[in-house]
């Protein structure tokens, strides 16, 4: 049945866990006051994973603060969350 997959969180205490809202455009303002994340890809990915019962783990590196200019400034920096770091985290969580 679609939408019936169990939601799980990573056990790592060093990673902040927040609600992730997905939209089809870049969000530059919101009335939401809680600490949340926005993205433009996760919703579609989650729908497909749910439909085909594929487990989904999402790690997001926040590259801006609802600021399109800040996004472009941060995307080019060398300190972007590396794939190796993500893979090590997933290994530590016994996911892969």
C-alpha cells in the first residue's frame, strides 16, 4: 500500500534532524517558524521509493538560508559535504 513505509531516523547524534519540505521551485521566504529544510528533489524521489518499496535515506547539506545569492556563493566552496563522508556515515549506521 503506498505511503505505508516506516519512517526511521539515523542514530548519529552529531547530525541535526529536521523536517524537510519539498517544492518545485526555489523557496526564498516562508511563514514557517520551526527549524526546517527545503529542497526541490526529495518529494519526487520519496514518491518513487514509496511506490516501489525502496528504502530511502536522505542526507542534506544546507547550502543557503532561503537566499538564492547565498546558494550560488556556497555551492562553489571546497567545504561542501563530500560523498565519502556520507558513505562513511551510512556504513557507521549499518545501512550499507
